[in-house]
């Protein structure tokens, strides 16, 4: 083969990461072949022992990789044949590199999914761990980046727990489809050898066996699905990072980021830059891009296997690596960041956060919602013109706009009264938030 072709077609530079899974699958396959009488017990033991030796050599950096052998599967098989001769040549009976690589990749993805699931839980624990210390802090919630209504700080933290829980559920669901064995479907149509695919599936911890050899050979749905799940996680992390970047500015000054997770400026000595959060936000672009690449890669491939599918691994490897690294840093950032309580409290009455509560007070007085909405709009405009908050307006000012208002209106005004007024399930009412905190503690700890 032309050396330029060897360099162009090699995948060992990235699929060497599959060595553990390749050896794991080969041991299960050879054990099944022995069980079916295709290998002798002696041949199986020789193959297993030699494969474990090769695994140890790779882990100890004593194994030599060579582009001439193209991929990890050929490297391991070649090394096996060097040790065992014809016995090593028997290992590939009843399988193809097509089903072998799919099996290896599924095993790798399954392990990587489990690591991500653990780190999602770790980040949820970090958010829940903030809830009790921050239980008395009221924050402005925003819509359209404008102040909207007041919420308790734990309500914010649990919002991210909910998003991460959906991420967790999606990954768990995707894992079930990852966890289906393709081993033994061979190149495209199956094999004439008497093999037991269920046995190898059970040995490798797969929950099911793929039923159609054409589908098994061509399927990369599990790659697309896990790539989407990772993209959703990355988007949620980017949203959180963006919010905390804004909150850490002098203009907001809601929080102090731990300095060990920030950087300075090469020229401005006063700067404390949220570089880690910015990189978490920025790296989401890589994960999103990887998903798009994988979709385009698979969009027009005829059945069954095509060499294009070699290109799926770098993209998914990168997405897993990126999301895992982001989660690892997000956890201590959430744990160590401090809220600037005095700064938050000093500006809380800005933005008329209690306007919606006032409107609903009028609705409870029997005033139609649209009329109440209009009345409060007029009251807000009057308060803005006089530089006052709604709670600072006189009763006469209220009654000029809406005669039904009485002294009880002041029980609905101000951010603390607004918070206490919430009633609905899922709201930022103190009793609702307390219930949700306990629910999350029970779920996570």
C-alpha cells in the first residue's frame, strides 16, 4: 500500500482509546467460540492470557503502535498472532471488524456515559449544597434580561438541578440503546459458524442483542443520540456560565467567583477574569459542532457499513472529553462561589419586582386581569416619575388609579411580601422551595 494511503486511512491515532474494550470483547468472543467447540479450552486460555499480556503492555506504554496496522483491532490481533501463531489467527472466526468496532465503541460509550452521569449528580449536589446557606437570599429573576419578579436564591439553584435531571434522564435512556450487542453479526449478513450471540452479550453486560445484521453493521444512532445528550448538557452549562459571568460584573456584582478559578490580565492589574466560565461557554460550540458533523457524516450513507463511519470516533470522543472536563470544573465553581448579599439586597427594590404581585392583589379584589394589568402599569409609571418604589406610594395615590385598593395593599408590596405571596406548585414560595430542597436532598444524598 502506498504510504500516503496508510497515513490517510489510519485510525490508530485516535481509536487506540478502545484497547480495553477491544480486548474485553475479544476475550468474550473467544470464550464463546470455546463453548461452541470452535476453539479448544486450551486455545481459549492461550488467547485470553496473551490478550491480557497485550493489555498490560499497552497500559505500561511498552506496546509499539505502527500506522501500517491501521487501527487498534489490527494492532491487537497482529500482536496476538506474533505470540500464538495459528491459534491467534482463529480469534476472528465468526466476526468482522464491522461488528467488532461497533461492539468496542458501544462498550466505550457505555463507560463514558456512566462517568458523565456521575458528574451530573455531582453538580446537582453542589447546587443543592448551596440551598440551605443561601435560603434567605432573594434574587431578581429576569425575562428579556429585564428585572421581572423576586425569587429565592435556592429557587435559582434548583432550576439548574431540574435541567441537569433531564440531561441525566436523556443519557440514561440513550444508554439502553447503546447497551445492545452487535458482536457476531459479522460483516453484513451474519455468519455460517455456530455462534452464541446471547452468550457474548451477557458476558459483556449488554442488555439486548441487535436483531438485524444489516442494521447492526450500519447503525450509528447510538453515536448521534449520545452526541445530542452531550450537546444538551453543554448548552445548559453554557447558559449557567453566561449567567454567572454577567452576575460577576461590576454592573451586577451579585457574586464573587473563587479566584483560583479565575485569571488576571497581562496589562490591567485590577482584573479578575471569569476565564473558566468563558471557556465552558466557548467549549459548548465544540460539542454543538461535533453533533452537526456526526449528523452530516451519517445522513446519506447506504446500508450497510461504509468507511466514512471511521470518522465518528474523534467527534464523539471530543464531546465526551469536553463535557466531562466542563462538569469537573463546574462542580467546585458552584461550591465555592459566594453571593454578595449586601449588594443584592441594596438593589432589590429596583425594577418594581412586586408589580405582578400587586396586579394579582387587584384580581383578588374582583378586578379583571386586563384592567388590573393596566392599573398597575399606571401606578408603576407614576412611581417612576416620582422616583419611588410601589411600597412608598401613598394610599391616596393607589386609590386615584383604583378606588378598590385599601390599606391591605401594603401586605403585597416589597420583595419579601411578594415572595411570601406566592402559592402555586413550583413557585418560589418559601414553603414550596423548602419542599423541593428536601426532595432533592432525599434524591441525591
